[in-house]
C-alpha cells in the first residue's frame, strides 16, 4: 500500500499546531463598529431587522463608545438619524445636526482611544432618501451634491472627527472633500473612501436603522454587482484624489473585489460587512440553523484573508471580546 509521506493533516492535528500555522488572524484593532444615533431619543431603541444593534440616544451612544473602546475595537463609524429631513439634507451640514453633535459627544468621551469616523453622505438627511441633491427631473445632481459634501465634511471635521467616510458614490467626491478639509485647516482629518460601493440588496436592514424612505433605487450612482474592473477604476480615481484608505462594500459577496483591490493599491483596504450580511447570519442562527459565533468569526476571517486589513462589522464589539478570550 503506497501510504502518503506528505501529510498536511500533521499541521491540523490539534489546536496548538493550528494556532501556530494560522495564516490569518482577526485582530480587534482592525475592527470598526458602526453605530446609529437618533435625534430626540431618550432611550436606545432596537432595530427589528438588525437584532442586537441599537438606535442610540446621545447618552447611550457615549456609553456604547466607551464599551467599544474597552473591547479594543479600532474605530467607531457614526451614522445619524435626524428627527426631520428635507430635500437638500441640511441636517447633515448643520453643526447642531444629530451626527455632528454625536461626533462631539463621542470625541469628548473617548478622545484618541479609538478612531472616530463619520459617514459622509446625505441619504440619512434627505426626505427622498437619495445620497445627493436632485435635479428637477428627479436624477441625482453630481456636482451640486459635491458642494454639499464639502460643507458636510468641514462640519464633521469641526466637530472633531478623525476620519470622514464619503459614501455617496458621486464622481469627484474624494477630491472635493480633501480640498475642502484642507482649505478649512483640517489637513489631519483622513478620508476613508467608500471607493467601491455596489448597488446592493444587502443594505436592506440599514434602511430600517436610519429610517430611510428611499424612492427608487441607487443604480445611477452605485455600482453594478456584475462589474469588477470598474471597481479598480473607482479605487484608482479615489487614491489619485487623495483617499487615505479605501473601502469595498458589501464584503462577503465581493471577496474577489477585495482581493483585486488589495493587489492594486498600497493604501489600507477596508471592507464593510453590511447590514444584510449580518442579518442573514443572525436570522439563521436564531432559527438554530447555524452556529452563530463560529459563522461570525469565519466570515470575519474570510474577509481578512481576502485582503481587507480593516473590517467594518456590526459584530465588532462582540467579536473583539471573543477574540481576546481566544488569543
Ligand atoms: C450611505 C450608507 C449606506 C450604508 C452605509 N453608508 C446605505 C446605502 O448606501 O444605501 C449601508 C450599510 C449597511 O447596509 O450596513 N449613507
């Protein structure tokens, strides 16, 4: 009998050797937790389609931020849910708008203990739910929207944010935001470009989280899931315009894109494990169909293995706690 001499199984035989040879580790410092804060809330509120994720009050947000720091997460990405919206999303630019207030709150609470980031997009603030200003015929006006993003970026930087995350997929947004920040004296505020953002059905639960009432869809500005080369073009443009970090979104259905982007650029690459990815696992686990913790860590490991150095995930705090027990 020709028994094999080369036995890969030797390196799998127990936990110690598996740990020794593991090629990928997820480090809490590379996880970023998205958090939602809603104007006017006195108590945090559950989000039905995102079990375990909350719409925070200003108060509960501060506490959650401290808890996230204690868990060792690398960053917090803030999203605001305004009490009122209008056609131009003025709540995003107003220094007293909920997101800008929340940035101030969180920065006052955690200082430099983690990286405070903010979503830089108008969809949470517009009555029509689009990421920009509309033309009279209902299209999204790229260049008018850029002017709004420039003001919003400066408002967020004035509030003390460390990283802004332009996510509206307008052409030229990174360059405009970078120039506006510099002109306002915010050279140190970094830009995390949502460089690759697909028009994805996986954002469904997020719309609940921010109570967005989107009319129509985002296919004239977000990317077609069919395309990969287009993503490399988007990334190249964003890096040329001054992006400090680039992100791919969603994560798990687009691991080929994550790997291609990683190979194409030298800036840090992030991936956003979006609301629908999270909800899918939570729902299956609630039915007893999958092992929640194992699937959670397997997805994060896979996103990391594909080449994302930073992962935005609603599990960030819990995963950080689990990983710390483990290593
Ligand atoms: C835009 C934004 C969205 C998400 C993050 N930033 C919504 C969208 O573009 O439609 C989705 C994140 C998620 O689904 O978890 N403000």
